[in-house]
C-alpha cells in the first residue's frame, strides 16, 4: 500500500468454510492490494483492502462484477480503515515468483536479486490486476512461453498491470499493443514498462474497449479477463488475428470451460491447448489458416 495514503477502503466477503484459496484469488481479480483471511466455525471471511484514490462505490462495483461468476460468495461489510503499520510490511507478500520454465516475476524492490537463468518481469503491485501471483496470470504467462515466437506482433487485451504485454516484449515480440478500458491502468502500465527498460515502440499502451479500434493483423493475442468480455471478443478475432494466429485466453474458472469451448466452436476457432491451475482454466485457440 502506498505510504502516502492516510486510509484505505475495505470490503469483506464471506464464503463457505474451506474456500480460503478462492477468496485469495478473488482479491486480486477485484483490484485489491491486500487481504486478511478469517476462518469462522462454518464459513470463511476475507477483508479486501483498496486504494483510497477511488471512491468505495467504484471498488464495490469491481467486486460485484467479479462475484457474478462466483455464486456462494457475498459482501457482508465495507468501510474505511486508517493507515496502519503494515503499510510497509505488505511488501513481504510479494516475494520473487518463478513462473513457467524461464520467467520470474519481481517487485521493483527485488531488483538486484534476480535468480540466474530466468527472465525477470518487474511489476509494481498496485491496484491493477496482474501481479503474477494469481493462477490465471500464471497460466497466461506459461502459454506465452510456449506459443510466442520471436518477431511476432502481439496484442494484449485487458492488460491490467501490463504483465503479459511486458512478458511478450521481453520474450522477443516485434511489437506489442496493450489495451485496457480503465484509464487509471494506463499510468501503471507505463510505469511497469519503464521498470523493465522497454520503450513505447516496443510496447504501446492505450485506453480501449476490447478489440474496438485495434488494427491488425497480429500473430498472437492474449486476454486474461472474465468470461463475458472474452466471449464478446470472439466474433471479431478474425479481423485482428492473421490466418493461423493464436489467442491465449485465461481468467476463466473451471465452470466456464465447457461454455467457452462451445463459444470457440461456434465462431470457428480451433482449440490447440488447454491447462488448469487450481480453480482456473486457460485455453489456446487458433484462427483457421
């Protein structure tokens, strides 16, 4: 949490006993910058903390949008909390994170302690989704490692922190176009781009609603967002991806798997690979050549 903030908003969620890991995953999807878990006799609660730069109504909207896909989780409390000593201790929650065969996600305060043999991705854990600690982000990074070839043109939709766009650029993409609907996110992506020594020419980021206004053709597209916006993109994919181009989809829960496969088939996309991690599912699909 930012040291300059005098308070943070909090929203408390409740789920059935044993759903601790799910609540932790939901925290990052909502844009939370910290969470406390409390186990109760018949349920579990998670108090999610949010930056005070946005009003509480904004964060409640973010939470409710995510909860639409997670029946059984409810909001039970919300409010504000004053600055506490753990505003510096929270950094301990972001140790270096190896992902896949050759990547490592690092907060900027770990610069200089990079593990040998892994490509560092420096991400400042702020309010945008995509610190790398969420399982759906890890799935997307693993897909990128396997499917990105050097000099590919890449689009990243719903970029969040920019972690996937940054990974694509550092793995050898010729150019990356990153888009997000939230204008506040764009500032964070530019900060993370600078942390990784990338230029605007290598990674361009702009405000945008899914594929609207995006010009292709791209060889690869990444999207680690929720089920509904992913499905909304499918009819327009053939416009922005070249024949034989691939889309790497993550952000899907296990319950989304079969409905999303049906949507892929409906739009003529060919499933190439799928993987699961915890409660999350990801899939790679190809535009027919």
